């Protein structure tokens, strides 16, 4: 559950991230890594926005490359980076 005040900013952010995803796909590398054997069960799922959004609400700037398949993709930002950004935002806002 999110505050109503975050609804529009989150929707705008997700539109931006979807744009990144679409650009990645058009350049041939917007696929995500799937857990277990789901990529074999659902071969189109690694390129599907619904799977990508789960991994990319806060996408990294840099891509990863699978050394076996040579496919490239994008992971989410590592948790410590996000935690530091939130902590800094609280500090700047005059919080704790």
C-alpha cells in the first residue's frame, strides 16, 4: 500500500522505466533472467514487460552479459544503493 500522493510519481517513473525496457528490446538485449526453468516453460517471458518491471522498477545503468549465451540485460539497483538514497532524502528533508 502506498500513499495516494505517490501514485502519479510512481506511474510516471514506471512509464520512464518501460521506455528504457522498450529501447533495450529494440537494441536486442532487453531480456531479464528468469528463475528456475521458467524461461524454458515460457520462452517469451524474459522479454515481457511484466517480468522486466519486477526486476527493473529501479534499473541499473549498466547491462549484464550472460557468458554462456552472450545475451545482455539489466538488473535492478542493488539494495544498499537504494537504502543510501532514501537515507539521504530523509536527511535533506530534515528528517532523522
